[in-house]
């Protein structure tokens, strides 16, 4: 199931990346300040790092949910950390959304695609915490296990999506620099 989700996220990002070169050239000419694009890139890198951490923590919670001998305090610890990290990512994403007009096209895609996954992740985290507050007996219920599995899936999709688009943006920048160096050398 996890591979299916990764495949779907990869297909989505692949479709997004398949932008005609002429369209990319037009959008790049409208960006006036490379320093602002770099600032957006730095913020996106931070979002990507946090998404990776959240994905690892969500995977840990999912693993805990598979072991019915784990105490509820362990679940509470990781879920509370996830809640704090998701809230922190929400604040960072709000900053990125304010910076979006200065972002490159790929950066804008990363910003836009992060919001729905982050909202879903926040909802799943809240639901898991609510189930945990309902009593430790809920840890062995299918609803808790499904919620934690969905939480882990959303965290992974968020990370994979942001990571792929940021990697694409970085590769595109390297290509632009390489093309500029070759056109400037008279080759």
C-alpha cells in the first residue's frame, strides 16, 4: 500500500514536472529577484527537512500501533511531538504562501501541493490524539490503527511531494547555470 502511494505521488509530481520548456522560459523571465527565489528555496528546504522528520515520526507511531504491548505513553509522546511539528510546519507554510509571488514556478507548485497534505496530516494527528484520550483500550482498535496508518501515509506523501519538487527546482537551476556558462563561452 505504501508503494502505491509513493507511486501515485511520483506520478503526480512527474505530471507537474512535464512542463513544456517554452512555458518554463516564459515564467522564469518574470522572476525579477534571484535573491528572493533563493530565500523561498531556503524556506522550502527547511519545510522538506521537517517533513522528513515528521514522516519518520509518523512511521514510528505506526510501528508502535502494530505492537499491542506498547504503552499509551509512548503513543502520546510521539503524537504530541507530531502535533507540535505539524503546527510548526503550518507556520512555515504560511510564510511560504506569503512569499509565493517571488517564487519560481516549481517552488509555487511545492507550496501549493503541500497545503492539502499538511491539513490532512493535522486532521489525522488530531484524530489519533482524540482516540488516545478516549482511553488506552483504543490503541488496539482498528479505527486507531487505520488513523495512524493514514497519518503515516499523509506524512510520507507530503515529504515525497515536497522533496521531489525541490529536487526538480535545484536540478533546473543547475541546468540553467550550465546553459548560461556554455552560451557565455561561445560554444
